[in-house]
C-alpha cells in the first residue's frame, strides 16, 4: 500500500470525527494539518479555532481512536494547535490587530463583574491565547489592584504601553490618576479616554480584548460601542431579584446596540459548607430565570468563596492562586464557553493567528 493510499485512508477515518461546536467533520473544516504517514506510524495536528476550546480533549481522543481503528496503523501521535478567527465586526485598529472584543457588563455594582473579567482574561491567557484586559470602569478602576500592578511602562513612540501580569496586557485609568482622585467627568471626556485606551495603547496582536465595563447603562457603554465593534457581551448577575432587574437592563442595552449577548453568569451563586451542603446566600435560580426569560444561555454559576475576595485584594487571581478550586474550575469553564461561542460566531473572518498549544 503506497503512502498516498494510506493518507487517504487516514483522512477518510478522520472525516467521521465531528467538531461538536461547528457541526461538521474535521476534514471538511480543514482542521487536519501536517499529516505524516511512515509505515504504520501516523502523526498530524488538529487546528482548533481557540486554544481555550472546551472540547479539545474529546476531539483529540476521538480523532486518535478513529485513526487507530485503521487496520495497518501501529501508532498515532496527535498535536493540537489553534487558529483564532477574527470577528467580522472587528477591524484593525492602528497600530493593533484585535481579533475579538468581549465586554463584561452588569446592571449594578457589587456583583463581582471585575472579578469575572480578570479571571476570564487570565484563564484565556493560561490556555495560550493573546489577551488584553481593558478596565473601562472609569469611576471605579479596580483591575490594577486585582491584577497586582500599579503602574505602566514608559511610553513608546507616542503610544501608551500597557502593563502586563499573568500573561495579560492591562490598561486602566487607575494607572493614570492617584487612588484618592475623584473622576467627575461628563460624557465627552469619557468618550475621549475610552477612544484613547483603544487607539493609543500598544496592544499589539490580541486574540481577545476583555473589557470590564462600569455598572449601569450610561455614557461609558455607549462610547465603547461607538469606538470599537464588540464581538459580544456577557452579563454578570447575582441570584437575587434586585440584581436580576438591573441585569435585565444591561442585557437589553446590548441588544439595543446590536451587540450579541453571549451569555449570563450567575456569580456568588451559593456558599458550600464544609459538610458539602449549599447555602443560597443571595437567593436561588435567578440566573436561570433570567436566561429562560430572555432566551440567553446561562453559561456559569460561580460559587461564593472568600478566596476570591482575598485574591482580588492581594493581586493574585484565584485562577492563579488555587487553579483546582471549584471557583477556578467554574471560571475556566465560563472562559472556554465564551471563547467557543466567539469562535463559532467569527467563522466568517478568515484571518487567523496560529498559536501552539501544550498537549
């Protein structure tokens, strides 16, 4: 049997393996790269649409089994890589290439929106993506504290150089004003600073720019959507009724601005006691209720854990300090879910960035 016949046999086997999110097989999607056959040894790469693919292990296992079932195959080695597509709404922003912009919002403060944004950005970076985190919460810039940074590097060729921590590039008004300086700004000033944070910061090449929006539905949100096309928005809420009412307004804000709503996250969903019982400190089921009412998926319920607050205060996100905790695992799952949704949504954008992943 010649090599060409063997290659075709391997591709035929792989054509039976589906990419669950994209609803097509790996061969038809062009995800099989660098296929090599030597005798009975087969080696190839599966090129995913995000390094944070939640189904990467399943896809790899199914592809391996499919090829192992070919009669003459004696060994199979599968690598994973990722090509992150550019959202069709997102344009190149000089001097940067920002492929996908994800806004994290809430209708009110105190629901842990910044905590979700910080840990989501870190989780994506830990997966191997190039990630930026824009603190657009002009009136309450907490991201520098949560990421453990208090300054940015010197400017470079008239561009602001973002700070960096845990593999994430970070920009915040908190780097430019003293902690006790109140920001009493009107709409035009807000619009100007948000535009500057997008156009005058050396973000470089990013797969994801995660934007921590201020609470509410005011000038900052409007300025952001006018300055850069958003790939999607995520709503953070607590289970309680009052929080849901405000979250509903934030969700409708995205829809009014024609921003796709990627999902709802119910934060501080429950407190798990030492004996395993769960206490609904802020009520129960509110996120699921809002999801059902609005037709938007509930993509995560994040437990209440004092370690999350401690991590925010010390500048070490829980994703880093305790990656195997239930909170971290829930946050990682949320980040993977959002990355998958953004990839599926961005399929029309063919420009990609190759990233090597660790098997």
